[in-house]
C-alpha cells in the first residue's frame, strides 16, 4: 500500500489539518515527525472544531497516532492537550497514541530562554512562539537533552540535570537571571512522569511492524518548507527540517517509506511573524484576504500577513522536498476579485531571478514580477468537483500548476473535509 507524507509548501498555516484529516480516514497510522507544539492544526468535523498543536490529527478519528523521535515534546502541554481533547469527547489512550521514548523534552528552562532571547533581540526578533522549541533542539544537538525515556529513571538523572543546568545557568546569567532551580525541575519531572510514560514506546518498532503488514502510513508535517532550517528564509525559520525527507529520520523508518509527497499550498500566501514576504499586501486587498480567510494563527492567535500566490516560492518548495502533488486550499477566499495576481519571478537590482535568493538582505530587496488573470464572481465555496467551479477558477488552478511545475492533486474549497475536489488520489500511487 502507498504511504503519504503531507508537508506545507509555504510558511505553514496552509490548511494541512483538514487535508490530513481527510486522508486519515483511509490511513492505518498517522505520524508527527518534527516540530513541537508550535504547529497548530484546526480540524472541523461535523461542525465541531478541534484545535491540535502537538497531537497528530489522527487522534480525532481514532486512528493509531504516533509522535516520532524528531519531535520536541513538551510533557505539560501534552497533558493539557490530551485532557482538553478528551473533554471534547475523544478517547485518547496509550493503545492508540504512541510517543517515541527517545523524543527530547521541552522544559520550563527552554521556554524561559526562548522568551529572554526574543525580548532582547529588538529589531532582530525572529518572531518565535516562545514555546521553547529552538532551545530544546539546541540541547538535543548539544547532547544535553532530557528525553522521555529518562522519566523512567529519575533516580539516575542528577548528572544529566547538572550538565544541562550548567549550560543554561551561563546563558541565564547573561540575561541577569538566577540559576536554574534544580529541585523545582526535578519535582516538575517527577510530577509529569506518571502521565507521560504509559504513552512512551519504541515507535520505530510500531511503524516497522505497520509497514510489514502493508498498512497505510500517513506522515504529518508541521510548519512549511519555507520555514525549514536549511531551505527556508533563514534566520526567520523554525529549528527543525520541515522537508519530506525528515519523515524518515524523525520516525524511525527509512526514506523509501515516505511515499507520495503531498505539498499543501493556499491559493494565496500568508505568513505569521517576522521575515521576508515578497508578495505581501498591506492594503485593502490584503485586509480582504485576511478577513475572508480568517487568518489568525491556531497556536498564537496572531494575525497572519497576506499576499498573492508566489509561484516561485512554491516551485522551489516542491523541488527541495520532492513534492509529488499539491493540495491547493482556500480557493474560495479568492471568489469575487476582479483581477488576481500570481508572482512568476523577481527583480533584484535589475536582474531577473526565477528562484528566491539565499541571503536575507537580497530576500528583503526583491521585487515580485506579476502575471495578472481575470478573477471570478461565482462562488467556489463547497465545490466538490471541477464541474462545480467557474471556468476562470479552473484556469487559475491550471496556471498555478504550470508555474509550480507540479501537478495539483486536490483542491479544497472550505474548512469542511467533504468540500474537496480529488484530482489524483495520493493513496493510490
């Protein structure tokens, strides 16, 4: 059976939650493989809204769900999110949710450091969610991390705590903060261990067994390719690799398991936080896109910046992440515009570019080159087949497909999972 890897092809917030939920009904297992609880997904099922940040989208459907080793794991947020979703009537048990025992923990000291750095950065602020994601990844790479499996060996943890706190004490001193309270940290870990440990599993075993059975595995990416620490708009990026290849290293399965790579892209472009955004519209059109698209971050509630579709950036995302097909979301937000623009290239100091430059100074200076198309005034909201779409909307989809050099596999026309036009079934490839 074919596996599917879902990733964002822009700066996140592309509507991955709905698409993952739409696919999860036919999957045997849904896997989160990178990021942390800075990545929000909103699912609307039978009119009921579920907001997830750390949990895989499969939990709402009762599908076996896995949080992989590539995720940085905040155990206190995990407890809160599981509790909240249970209160909405969804059963979440250790039988249907497995968490990698090797996943590193996000600790209170990581959240502290994240906030201290942002507050001290002034104009250089990255715009993080202040949830400790970056500092936790730093400690993982620095081999200082406390991992989930360590919660089962708290009596042996003191040397690791000392090594971790020695590093953070020096950083905190630079910000005029007191040393880490070791006793409080140990008490917090002791308190949370009993809730987390029943979910802890060698998930590479879970997933390899599923693969041997021929189960369909759905890998759920967080954020978007343009926030990838290597391939994104550095330094305004997240602290993990968000490209499809991370599904292998972040889960314990080999790269051949990644399967069909479905990139998610809005029919326009949005971004939360700081960083370059060539097609950003700071006018009435941008305001209209934001209002019609309800563009507020699931995790932070921050208003998203809005602009026209940037075909250059999405083409680049598709190339570096090996995207097989694109799911184009929120097409209905473009209903009613007389003219629609698509960015087809950039102008940088008199030179024409067909890719986004690597240096932040160049990124800030590029001017988008636009192609204009007639819009449509008929409604596309709720359309479930090409026959339901206005002719001009179909032309727009086809032109986007040509410019990004990647086929459109799905088109989403509302937050409801059924309002989806299937052009190419990812699970059948």
